[in-house]
């Protein structure tokens, strides 16, 4: 019998087109948008793309988000800029940092007050009248189709999580041409973030017949095309497939949630400033080795898609293939620091969605198994 399930999906429209960013002008005209705000990653500050968009869209505001994972101050500054622009269309251009900052800032327009007041799950947020268009420039976070956003906070060991259907973009515009200029490290880290989304959504306790096909398709494409995109930046099909796969993985996790790798990656970012995709690469093989006894047929299929005998072995192999075979000790060298990461990870809501529950000792054992590079071999020592 099929178990009862609930599938969450609030994405309105996904557009895919090489050089699709040129369609923003038509989108604005279609919706009668007259006051357009562009929220862009700081990477694009001196980029020719901004001048192109300035000429085509005549934005009332161009606001650049700093090139680091967004925090409360970044979202508040973006919100203040948007208030002054009073936009009827907001274009968020960049990676997850720019899109998450724009999504939270937009909610502050219709839910004024401190950022912390709108954080959390299940909040009844007032919608804003503006059209939100998210244009990802990396293939990884999937923020363009998720109801969620994540911000760091000063002096915290975890991050603020925001979730509301009102936060989802009305249009996700997938333009793989924008990902070609991404440095190899960004391609690898963002791509492994998407891999982690696909795997954790697939094996989550909240996975269903509705979310599984998105996760399977995402992983199948990433397994083949992510190494190609990393090694051959101009490979058009690889760039396109990775961007689509990232979007599919996010549709899956938006409903099925995530697991222990993301529970661990949050404090790695908050406490040790490890970039999110790299933090997932540090954690996922060891987490999957811990989960292996309960994965069943899904574990076999993940391993098969990755060309390995087990899921954990395949994830180690893929991590090695794209230059992310790095040990946790490079960032968290002391036992006391690993204890702090384990304690913070156990407070994450993603723990209960993981297919196998973990206590403190098991979480610490997972972190011990992640301390050293594996050379592409399966992690050793996971409980």
C-alpha cells in the first residue's frame, strides 16, 4: 500500500532558455511592471550584464548583496533599499545568497519589523504585491523554487530559517549561460549542494511518490554532468543539465525536507564559516554511511546512479572527482569544536527527517568519520 503523504509545491512558473535573461523585459511588460528592483550578487557589480539589464529594464533600484552567505544585516539593508524603491517587480539575480536575501527582504515590505519576527516555519506572512522573479547564476541552492531562505546571525551556532509559500518566486528563470563564468570551485561546491538536496530529499522520512521522481532525475543528471561542468566550463549541455537538476532537487526538498548533512552544514557555516556547498560535501558521505543500514532499495539505486556499490561510496567518488575531497580537520581541528558542531546539529529540525535518528555519540562518530579525505573511497568509521 502507498503510505499517506503531503506534497508541498508553491512554484508558479519555471522558464528555461539559454540566454533567457533577455526575457525579463517581456516578463515585465506581460505583468505591467513599471517600478523594477534588481537585487544582484556583488559578483556582478562591474559585470556587463548589469549594464545590459539597466538598458533593457530601466530599474528603479539596483542593490548589490555582499559576496558572502547572507546574514540578518544583509537582509535588513536590502529591505530598506526595497522600501525606498517601492517596486512592483523584483528580480533576484545570483546564487542562493542573493536570492535568499531578496526573498526575506521582500517579505519585510509587507511584514515590517525585525527580521527575526518572520523567521520560522508555518508563519502566516502577509503577501507583497510585487512580482518576484528569481534568476539563479549557480546550479546548486535551488532557492528559485523553494519556500525557504536561510540567514546567518551574529554570535550564533545555527542559522535563521524562514519558510512561507509567500516567499516563493512567481517565476524561476533558468538561464544556463549565466553559470558558465562561475569559477570551478563554485561549480563544484554549488553542484554538490544540489547533490545533497537530491539525496537527502530522496531518503527523507517525508519523501513520497510525488517528490521521488524529482530527486531521482536530479541525481541522475548531476552524477553524469556535474563532473563535466566542473572540468569543461563551456560545456553547454552540462551547464544546462546541472541547472535543471538543481531546480528539480529543490522541488523535491521543498516537500520532503533534508537530513543530517544539512543539520551539520548549518553550524559548520555559522561557527567556522565553511561555505554551504563545501560543508555538505564534508558531511554527506559520512552521513550516508551512517544511514546505509536503513536505506534499502533507495540506497542501492543511489549507488547505481553514482557508479558505485553503495550510496556512500558513490558520494565519496563524486566528491573526489570534482576536487572536494577535503577533511573536516581543515576547518574544525579540535575535539571541543567538533562537540559544539554536534550539539548544534542535533537542534536542527532536519534531524527528525533523516531516515535514521542520531544521538550525540552517533553525531560525533559521523564527524570523526568526516575528519580526513577519503581519496574517493567510502568513508571509514561512521557508526
